[in-house]
């Protein structure tokens, strides 16, 4: 009598518990669904990594640097000059036996894949390889030449069995098969696109790399074995791979081709020579150096056409010769390069650069290298701005 009864502890616990409302339950369920969806990549705003497969062969072709004729840009030249006399012996077509990368429809390598009209200007360059950060690239490569060939990419990620370059790296066996693909044989390269292969903080939404032959690099590239790679930031590309903030793209290689350093030069009737031969006669060499844009000289590059006000991205690259030092110049327009306004972009050997243009002056304009010898040697093209 007079004692207070102590309530069990569990009764206090139950009295504090509240049944969650329907609204709270729905919010929890919705959160879990969104988290799961994002985790498994089903959210449309989060890009799903893709595998890009290309079927690329090294093919032997007779390449014409002047398929439409000579001096098509209409620029004047001095009669009797060294440039005039050195070319006088070859007033017609400038053609050489070469090896180039070409794309096929499948692993049978029977049918060439048509090059889209917007990429006809690639000329001698191999097929454009595209990917976003996070993607994987698979190249099924076939060597249709009588040479030993390989494919080596710049910028991308790869294991030793997909480097495509022969040197004393301590590997052996299967890790060496990528370095030298014999005539008639095939090899599959696997390349990744990590963050460090994509645009950095100071870049735009896409950047340029290149791939090329790397068995004997200088001879491979002067023979014609090189091509472009465009990498777009994660989530920054349309379904077709083009950057969402760009209306038109051009890839131009300001490339000297030293035919005296080509595999085919020692005897063009043969399909390659296993004996390296370097021409030391300066005059003879100069007569067989082609100052090209995408393997075409003197205005033979297809007319690069765009519209006034479009967002145009120019991807620029060069070959690996010691005199592949260029200044790319546009008439009538300016570009943004390295966050600077300019109309001239420098390139060194194996250079890769990106410049953005919004053309504002209609008309047909000259596009060329501003190095005097290169300009006079035919490193010229035209571009046109439509209303």
C-alpha cells in the first residue's frame, strides 16, 4: 500500500514508436529505386560504357597526291624559281605506291566500309576512331600488305599485348604478337579510354589523338600508315559520337611524306623491301617530298564547307619528320586555341591540337601552312563559308 508500480521498460519503448506514414514509405521506395537504377547504369542521364569495334586493314594502294590536277588554289608562283623547276619534271600526277589503313565492314575483310561524305576529306588518313571516356575500343587488324605492320595508339590505355610497338620491354610470347603482324595475318588490339585519355580541365568537350604503324616508325608513317582518334568527355557525345556542343568537325594532317623513306621507294615494283635505305642526296630527296594536307597537295583536298555561325571544331595533326614543323593558318576567320584568339596554330612533329571556330565571313578562303617552303611546295587547300 502506497508503493508506486514501475512500468515495464518495453512499454515506454512501444509508446515512443510511431507508425511511418504512407508518404514516408513512398519516399524511401523511390529513393531505393533511383539509387538502384543509377547503380546499374539505367539512368538515361548517366552514359553506359560502350565497346567500339573496328575492322581495319593495312592495304597497298597507288596513291595520287594530285587526283584533280595541279595548283588548284590559284596562288601565284615565280616562273623560273626553284619551286617551279623542281616540280617541272612532274607536271602531271604525283603518284606513289603506298600502304594505308582502310576500314572494312566485318572480319572477313572483303567489303570496304564506305567513308561518309563528311569525312571524305580525310584522304590518306586511316578511318576515324571515336569513343567517350569510359568506353573500350577493339580493333580487328588485318595486314594485307607484304610488309610487317602494327597499330600503335597515342593517349589511350593498353596492356603490353596491345601496344603495337617493338622494343626491348622485357615481354615475350603473346605479348609480342601485337608488335609485328606478318603479311596476311590478323591481330586484335584492345584499348581503353580512362579519364586521363579524355579532355582535361582546360580542353573542350573532345580532343585528338592518333594511331600509326610502329614497326619501324619513320618508314611506316612515310609509307602512309597513320589515322585519327577523337575522344569525347563522358556524357558529352551524341549517339553518333560527335560532341554535343559542336556542329561540324574537320581533321587535317599537315604532313610531309618523304617518299625516299617509304618502304616502297627502293623498288616500287616490289611490295616492300626488308633493307632500310635512306637517301642522303638533298636535291633528290626534295624532289620526292610531298607537302600535303591529308595526303593531298596544291588544293586537291575536298573543299571544306561550313555555314556562317556554326560551331566548327578543327582537329590538327602532323607527321613525324624533322621538318614537320608547321603553322596552320586560316584566311578570313579566327579560332580559339589554348583559350587564345588567333588565326595561326603551331604544330611540331607528331603534334596534335584542337581549334574552335565560329565562322563569320562568307566566301571561299585559303587554308595553308605558313612555313614558306611548305606553302610553295603545295601545302594548301580551300574552305568555304556559306550563309
